[in-house]
C-alpha cells in the first residue's frame, strides 16, 4: 500500500469518527430536549363531564349515607371543610356521611370550571340540593389528584349561597324606616341603624364605619361577604321591637330596640 493511500484511509477514518461523534451528540441532545413519554406527567382525562360525574358521585353517596362509596372516591389523607368551618379528615367522615342519609333529596351540579396543574385538578362548581320543602345552593371547591386511571379527592370545601327572595315589604318606599333606630345589645353596647338612598346601614354607637345591610327576605338582612344574618323581631301589632343576630358560627345575639 502506498504512503498516499495510507494517508487517504487515515483521513477517511477521522471524518467517519467525527461524523459518528456528532450523531451521538445530536441524539443525546434530542433525548434531553424531548423527554420520553414515560417521564412526562400523565393524568386521566379531564373535562367538565368527568368532574361533574365525580362530584355527583360524592354527594349522592352522602345522600344515601353510603360510607363505602364515599370512601372509594377520596384519598386516605382527604380533608373536608364544611360550610360551618368544621374540618374533617377521611377517617372522621363516617358520622357526617351517615347523617346525610335522605330518601327525598336530589342533587345537581352546574357552573363548573376547572384547572389542571401537573397531577392536581382544582374544580369550582355550584351544587343544588332539592327536597320537597326547600332547595339549597352550595358553592364548592374540590382538589383532585391523578392516580393511575382515576381522579381522587384530596380536599373539599363548601359555602352556602345566600338566597335573595325579597318581598314587597322589604323594598316598598319608606319600608326601611321601620328598622331605623337604636338597639341595645347585651353588656350595654348599642347599634345605630339608619336608612338613606333606599339602603339600610348599621354601625355601633361609638361611630364606626357604617355597613350596608342587604335584604334577603322580609325582616332578614345580611352584610356582603359576612355569613351572619340579622332577623328583625316584631310584637303582636307588627312593630319592630329588636333583632336577632345569628353569627356564622351559630352563636345568637339578641338586641332590643330602644328608640
């Protein structure tokens, strides 16, 4: 073999080695830039229909008092926050579920929206519970975690939606004047109620900022963002004599109208 031929073969080998090295490097970069399907986050199908079905399954299990079906929907570390602020873990739910048993209540889910972040889904919806006597609306927030082929509850909270069924007595011109006055509270404190521009306001006698009171039905008012309810009381002649304040935690305070 001539010296020229040897040089030619060495040059060809170097080029081939460089080409192989470049190909291997390119392949390695592509693997880093595009992780395999096995390493990508995966979760079960997510849609309004999927989460609506899960929410209905949970509240229907509650309505049946079905502890087993409820438990199969939630993770072991599930946390439940009721509209009254009670916190229950999955292990503490059995008495609560058994208390919900009813043969006449039906449930519906509406106005549902959701966001998926990795293996978690945050779902906001409104639930309507209806029985022969009353219909109640709840706003609920649920957190689900993907596990295998299913979504499981990890957290749930709910809030009662205050209804506004205002009768003529609450909205007629001058009707608010019957509530205006000074109200004495236990311990000697006092509230002052005033009316202006068709709106009832309440504030303490020390001059705090006035709070607008919103009528929800005849003689019942709430403040925006506050679960407490003010219910005015009347005597046999229909004259307002005071009010009962039911706080969000269930405590009741009674005030007497003095002027």
